[in-house]
């Protein structure tokens, strides 16, 4: 299990992929300002342990993630390393 800074759990997450996939009961794992994983809550919770969990029923998008993490929006976009 990997330690991370923040996990946002619950609600729906709209993925900005070619199909505009919408996940129910989603979780977003964030570490050092990077979104490192998005998936179903059960799957993400098995892989990551967060210092801070935020339960967010409803709809999550990048604007909401920016507000929750207190980071610049470009810091939340996945980086190619």
C-alpha cells in the first residue's frame, strides 16, 4: 500500500478521456499535487493510504479538486515524467 497526501472519495468523477467516462463511487488519489490514480473507491482504497481523506458525495471535477487540494490547477493535471 502506497502512502499519499489526499484521497477524495465518493460521488462521481468525470474522466476527460475520449469517451467522457463517468465513474460512480469514484476515488481520486493525489500526492505532491499530482493526480496519481482515479478509479472506483474500493479499488483505490486497496492501493493507497492517505494522510487526509475527503468524502465528497456528488460530482467531482478539476475545479473542485483544485479547491480541495489548495493547489494551482496546472499542478493537478497528470504530468508526463
